[in-house]
C-alpha cells in the first residue's frame, strides 16, 4: 500500500513542476518519433530484397560510420551552450530526410507461384496428354510417376493460329472480348455455332512486373472462360458447358472421352470434375514447357473425387467430338480464322504434388539497392545522431536546473512509444491490405510529421541558463580519467550489442513466425506499459540498490529474454519476453544515463551523454547486428538467440564481480586517503565545479557536494551501493 501511495505521489509531485511540462511533451513526441519507424526498418529492408547478411552488414556499418557523431555533437553543444535552434533544425531535417528511403528501388524479390499448375488436357493419338501452359517454371519433384488430383475446369478447343499472324498480332487478339466456335458435320451438313462473349478482362501485366505491388501470385481466374495462349502458335478456346470429359472403366483400361455427344447440348451441367490420376513426365527438348502422359486413373470412377489406389492400369483417350472426316472445327476471332482444332480441357494439378519449386528469386540490381539504402541511412544517421546527443544533453541540463528526476520525464516518452508503435503497425497493415506486399509508407509519413513537430516543440524550451564551456577538453579528459565511467561505457557497449540484435532481427523473427505488423507494434506497447512503474520508481530503486547493481540485473533479464525467444513458435508468446524490456531498457538505460550524469558535470553533460549514446546505439547496435546476422546465417535463428543469452549472462556476472572486488576496493582506499588528509580537494574553485551530480530522485541539494565527496561516500553495511557509493548525502 505504501508502494502504491509512493508511486502516485511521485507522479503528482513531478506534475506540480510547471516548468517541466514542455520537456514532458517533447519527450512524448521524441519517443513517439523513434518507435514509429525504427523497429520496422529491418523488415522494410527485407521487403526491398536486402537479405539477412546484407541487413547485418548495413545495420552494423551504419552505426559504426556514425560512432563519432553523437560525441562531436555533444562537444559542440557544450561549447555553444544554448543550442535550441540547432536541435530544432536537426530534428526537422531528420524527419524529411527519412522520406528519401521510399525512393530506394526493389533490388531483388521472391515470387511465390500460384497454388496450382495450369494445364491443358488433349488426346494425342490414343493417350490423354497434359501440357503445362503456365509461364511459371515447374521443377519436377522426381523422375518417377506422380499420383495427384487433376481438376477439369471446362472444355473447349485447342487451335493453331494463322501462319501469317505475328506474335504481337496474336497478343492483341487475346485481348478480344468474344470469339465464335464453328462446328460443321461433314456427313450431315449441319453447322453448330457457339459464341463466347465476356466482359473485357484486364490482365494488368504491369502488376506482374512491378514487384513492389505484387509478389504472391494467384491462378488466373479466367483460365476456364477466356482465351489462353498455350504455345507460340496454339491457343485454347474454352466453351463453358458445351461439353465435358468422361472417364469410364473398360476392363483393365479407363477410356476418357472428350466431347461425348450425350453432353454436347447439356448446357446446365457442371463441368468441373476431379480425378485421382497417375501420370509421367514426358522428356522433351524445351525446358520452358512440360508434357505429361496419363498412365492410370485411380480409385472409384463413379465418384466425383476419385480416392484410393485400386483403379485401372492404363488410360486410353478418344476425341469423340472431332472424329476424322466427321466434324470440322474452326474459331473466328475478329478477322482471323484459327483452324486445325482439337478437343481439349482446362485442368489444374496441385503444385505441391508436382513441382519442387514454389518460389523464384529474381535479382534486379541488389548492389544499387544496398548502397543507395546504405548512403541514405548514413545521412539520416548523421542527422539523427546529432539530434540524439543534443536532445539528451538538453534533457540532462534541464533536469539539473530544475532538480528533477530523469526517470519521471522518460515516463512520458514511454507512453508516446506505447501509442505510436502499434498505431504505425495498424496503419501499415491497413495500407498493405490486398496489395501482396507490405506498404511501409504510413510509418515514414508519421515519422516525418513527428520529427518536424518535435523540432517545433524544441523552440519552446528554455536553455538560456546553459552557458558555453570554457575549458571543455580539459573537463572531458578529467571525467574520463575516472575508472568507473570507463567501466560504464564498456558495459553500455555490451548491453547495446544485445539490444542491437533484438532491434535488428526481432521483428524479422516474428515475421517468420507469421506475426502481423500490428502485433509487432503491440510488442512495443507491452514493453512500455511494463516499464512505466519502473521509470516512475527508478529514482528510489537506483538509490536503494545502486546504479551498477541495476545494470547487473539488466544483464540477467537480457539473458532470460533472449533465451526465452529461442523456444517460442507462437508469435503472441513474444509479449511475455517483451514485458522484460521494462528492465533491460527502461530501468537499465535510465541507470546508465543517470550514472553517467553522476560522474560528469554541467559543462560536460552533452559530451558524456553523446559518447554514451554513440557507444550504446552505435558500436553496440552495430556489433549486435553484424554478429547476430552472421550467426543466424551459419547457425540459425534460435541458436543465435541462445548464444546471445549466454554472452549477456557471462558479461553481467563479470561486471558484478568487477564492481564488487575492484572498484569498491579502489574507492575504499581513496576514502581512507581523504580521511587522513581531512580536507577538501584543492581543485574545488567554484560552485560550478562543485555541481557535478544529478540525484536520481531530485531530493539532494547538489550545490553542497563535490565530486570527490560523491565518490567516497560509502555504506559499510548495505552491499547495494555502486562500487561502495551510497546515495549522496549532504556534508
């Protein structure tokens, strides 16, 4: 009960500080901006055809190119003091630059073939023959006979085009909306005219060519009702409901009759029939087409769907409609006459039972896509890295000035991410509906708008109090002589590596499990909701157990989280482990930032925070992306998660022991030395140098403490302090 009361009291007390309201709004928009796009960039690269190795290289090289940008931006910000206009400019420019990624073309794509192979069944001599008419290659599963279902959609005639017809003329005739089939009986001098008229069918070939629009292909819905080009000189003309194919047992053989006179005027009958057949591939010279012979019909021929394997051994075929010297058939399409016709039927066979390949990878220009995307990511990274260092420096500066709590301000950023990321996923799913590809434009547009809005909000901040640093280089060098901050930066690199791997490949993994973009956005929300209490109580938690121990706990939770992902097969189970991001990111990174602020000063805030961000989001993320990508290639996704889990666990234990036995011992020696001297350090010259600490909960007056005081205060009874450093006290 006291914990709940303390929770809401901290929120209400923080809201009473009216000067922090612009900062809260800015944190809300800034976090919304990051999480609306960046988690989806990896699968956006995948959509453009950038494979896992290239994604790993790009995700690692881009941060490495930018490693010095945040620290340099921080140095520059500390040098000029009030950098409000610069922060507003870089924020807005970063949002507009991100739109350039939409101009990167698809480098390679994977076409998913339709679920059925389209064929035309005809009588070749006395054998039923199937000819593949699809433009999509079919690699045979094996050289032996196939047992599969064959569905007859409708029957018609297979005719040859006139000799003088060119390929362009034939393609033009296929766009006609009608054709006339003429059947003339030579013996009885009778003429039957069948006219097939249909609406204009738009076979949009541009859709097939533009793989940004369609990559999952479907069977032609007009295959059984409109003209279909079978080969360079032959065209199939369906005559729906005019006649059908009948397959009957005759002793040991099955006889299939095309054009049975009993069915020729039965216009109300259903022509779709399904047979269970055994057929063999005919080896021909052309690799672009496949022909098959029907060897047997399996099962009960009286059943609409023939099941079992007790059928006849062989199959004969009779073209009863077009007997020699009995009936002549020709088809009229506009002014062209197609002659030399034979009876045929449109048929389909399940692709999985016939073909080895269900997809085809097509390269357009993957090198251009990779390098153009890389160049734009570097450009955006330069701008974003500068903006990040300036933003964190501004937040820390305002926190110091107002003696506020860092974690409390980040609560509003977490809320922003909880809203923006799932909203972005929902809009992506909505925009992608019915397109056969993932449309990421809503995420990019939202990112640009929020970045420009963030830039406008920055103009409302008050940074007049932040004076330019006079001895910046000397101050920074002094900070980095501290052994603790060096250890902290190394920890940030390792922790950033684990975060970088998850950031780059978690959504990739969830997509492989069948997760929607909406679910991916929800994972961000779950992590944010779980992190809210820890952000609110981050001040007391860090003060109680210490910064370094919080970081150690973060390592433990990273190990649990990574290990857990390797065992899930339902993407919704990822929400359990995403909730742990409340510790691995929300609490741990807050501890890292406040720890760095504790070890730096007002004049070096932006520089130290820029370096911290550069190592965490730059070196760490780059290493995680590169190592993780190549481990996934050679070992697979699940083993890679387990390797990262083991690495974080070992690193966390080493860091804990290092703090326990090295840094605390060093601090104790320095404390004894100071006690003997019984005097303040001689280099304390002004309140500006004394003010070098940002309390995690805003409860301590910084003006009464020196840096050495803060480092040497030790709790001899509670083992939860940082390297023996307890919460700063006032002397």
